[in-house]
DNA sequence: TCATTAATTCGCC
DNA sequence: GGCGAATTAATGA
């Protein structure tokens, strides 16, 4: 287990974060590798302080922005706790030493970073679409891909309108208008404000 | 439960 | 497609 590998080293420490706390900020030089034990965090880009783009949501038993341990660049993004979190941190030098000794850790990182890359490419595709409704449909398809039941309207979207806006780069009003349009076109259903796709 | 804050929706430009 | 205001939902004391 990755968790044991990281904890057995006395080089690591566990830090508690409250919901909303910033774990690292864009522009900072990474000094630590972070691994979430408990809770959920988002990795975002910011546009002033009004708008944000959700780049990734990481949850328990996952690292946070793993690429940063290898990229040797300042963080291009900011990480914020979405819930109360318990997060392990280990200095990057120590982490890299640990990686060099563990096949399991190497495989984990290869998997996780590949997965992130895949997500990024889908995301780029979403952003590349011109119309709001196309962006929303692509996001819904992406979210539904792991949903077993492929029949229409079987998938309840748990995201808020704001979440969808933050994931697609659209404004909330645009999301609301497009979602209504898509309902008229019978592409999705709205029951109790929730979207079924 | 009440108060505060966040999300959603609507009308207007 | 964005802004501000009104409404509604969620959250916290």
C-alpha cells in the first residue's frame, strides 16, 4: 500500500486542513509531495477572484498534483480543501528517494499521472467546443462513461450548476440556459433541479 | 431554529 | 452572454 510506504518513513508528517483551506498556491515552488488520507481537495485555476476552473478533484488515497514532484516548475494551479482533510506531506527530495526504491510507487504514479493526462485531453476537447450545450454534453458523456446503465436519463448528475460552470469554463447563467434548452430538446431531464442524463 | 452565506433564476441590457 | 436583484437552498451557530 502506498499509504504504508509513505507513513512508515519518519520523513513524512500529517497535516489537518479545514474545508476551504489552501494547500498550495499557483506560483509557489513545490517543496512537498501531498497525499490525501481523508477528505477531498480540488485543483483549480483562478480568474481574478470571481471565477475558477476546476482542473481536478482528488480524494482519499490519492496524491495531489503528482506531476509537481517531477516537473521542477512552480505550481501552475492552486489546491484547495473541499472538505476537512487529513493530508500527508513529505519533502520532494525524500519522496523521490522513496520512489526510486519502490516499484509499487512507480506504478502508482505512472497510472495516476496517465489518468490525469487522459482527463486533461478530454477537458481540452470540452473547452475546444464552441457552443455551451456541446461543452455540457461532452462533460455529461464523460461523467457517464463509468455509469453501468447506459439508457437515457438513468444517470443522475450530482453536480450543481456552479460545479458544471467551473468544470466547463462557462458562466452559471449560460449553464442554466443551455441545460433548459437541452431539456426542451429531450437530451436530458430535470427533476427537482437535478439533471438526469 | 434562526441567521448568514451560497446557489439559482430572472429580467434587463 | 453578462450583470444585478430577487428567490431559494445549504450551512453553521
